[in-house]
């Protein structure tokens, strides 16, 4: 889990606009989000606890979590939901919405694979199955 820690700069996207369309994100908001080049900073706060700070030109969002436990998170659009963070056997850290929630923040499962050179963030829109990736390089 030590490879989680670091600073990651947005590099490119794959199918991100399609995922936002599936979520019902309005046109202008989609275009702004596509132009945003976020920087993510991951720090260790305990044995299995971390914080993730997402910096964009418009907003900064900080999420704190412990692997295997439930916690609340806010996305860059301000939607809040409860998630559980789990580490899968393939080394991907998954942020999965807790079942039974409604709202825009509770419809996407996010997986993050950290490597020595960067981080690959896979997002799955649960109602439609639309998948997108955001790729980041370690700085």
C-alpha cells in the first residue's frame, strides 16, 4: 500500500465524456470537466488509512478513508455518498458505493491501480455499465 502515496498529475482520459453523459452531466459541465487537469495527492494517515486530495482550478476536494471500512466522500460536483474502500487481489483499490443510496454520487464505482510511474483510475457507471479511465502520471 506504500505505492498509493504520492502526487499524481492528470495525463489523459479514455471514454470519460461517455461516462459523464451516462450519468446525466449537462453539456457545459461535461466540457468543463474534460478541460480540468486535476492533481491528486495521496497521503498515509494510519496503517490502513489514507487521504486523497483532488486539486482542480475550480475546487479542491479531500476524502479520508480506511481500507475495509465505510466512509463518506464528495465528488468534484459536490455530490456526497457513502463508500467502502477495498483492496482486491489484483492490487486495485476499489471505492464502491454502499447499496441502497440514491443520488448522483452513489452511481459510480471507482478503481485505482497505483504503479511506480502513475495511477490508472477506472470508473464504472453502475446503472448503464459505461466504463471510463483517467490516467495520471506520478510527479
